[in-house]
C-alpha cells in the first residue's frame, strides 16, 4: 500500500525544474513526513476562524467583522506561515529572525482580504510577488527591508511559475475542502460548520507549506544570496 501511494505522486524534481504539480506533490510529501508538526500549523488559523464565526453570529457590522479578521486572522496566519517556513527550511533560525518573519507575514497578509474581495487572482498575484519574504527571512536570516527586496527578486524570477503554483495549491485546497464538507454534512445540519473548521485545520498548512516550498524553486532560478544556501535534503535538490 505504501509503495502504491508513493507511485501515485510524481518523482522529485530539482527545484529549478519543478512544475506547479510537482511542487504540490512535494508539499504533500513534506506534509506526510511531518504530519504532527504540520497539523499544529493549522491550529492558529482555525482558532481565528472560530472566533470570527462567533463575532459574525453576534450581529456586528461588516466593517467590524473585517477589522476583527485583520486584527486576529492576519497574525494567526502569519504565525502559521512562519512555522511552515521553518518546516520547509529544515532548520530553526534565531528568535530575532522569527520575529522579523512574523512582521513580514503581517505586511504580506494584510492587503489579501481587500484584494480577494475583488477577485482571488489579484490576491494571488500580490502573494506571488511579495509573499516569499517570510521563507526568505527564515532561510536566509534577512532583515525586514532585505527580505522584502529578496521576495520581489524571487517573485520576478519566474512569476508565471510562482503564480501558477499558488493557484494550483489553492485549487487543490478548495476542492478538498468542498469534498470534505460534502462528506461530513451527511451526518447532520450542524456538520457543515464543523467541516469548515476541520478543512481549515488540515488544508491551510498544505497551502502555507507549498508557499514555503515555492521559495526554494525561485531561489534555484535566481541563485542563493548566501554561499551554501540550498534546498534542505529531501526537498528535491541534494545538498552539497
């Protein structure tokens, strides 16, 4: 059974040659290898989603809900994105670097709800251009401004690959969430909301892991900023 499951995924490819589908597959592999740690990544966004649901049910205005989502949701997702970047890098950077990465996550994520209200594509384009600042800060231990410049450099290296990869993992997550909700609602009317929280717990980490893995794809196209920086062993690119 295990070998059959392995055959269902495409073989690892060097980051510089990875397609969007292979990036998704590599993210799933990392998810499976570090399942418990990955599951913890989904906890902050899931708790934020529960809190937002409670606030929405209390009858507050739409502006208040949006403000709550920004004040609670963005920090929660930023914490998880930093965690996903640490898992993808395979190393724990100094605390100062983690704080910098968290702040970068806030800066990257705050515009996303406004862009997503227009269309999901502008939000993905924004994230493809600057979203790699968080894994760049974690992997290269960069300061705030340097990480943002590095993210733009990486995003522009192969913008089509970055955007396509993010779109692919978001589509996989949405489809999986829909299937999960369809299966769970068969157990009762209240199962729909439970399914949404379970989907967030399981699928948000996959999206964030894919974004962190995308960093190594783009680095392979541009080149490391620091000598000796390569994708961690087991990410499709052997370390020297």
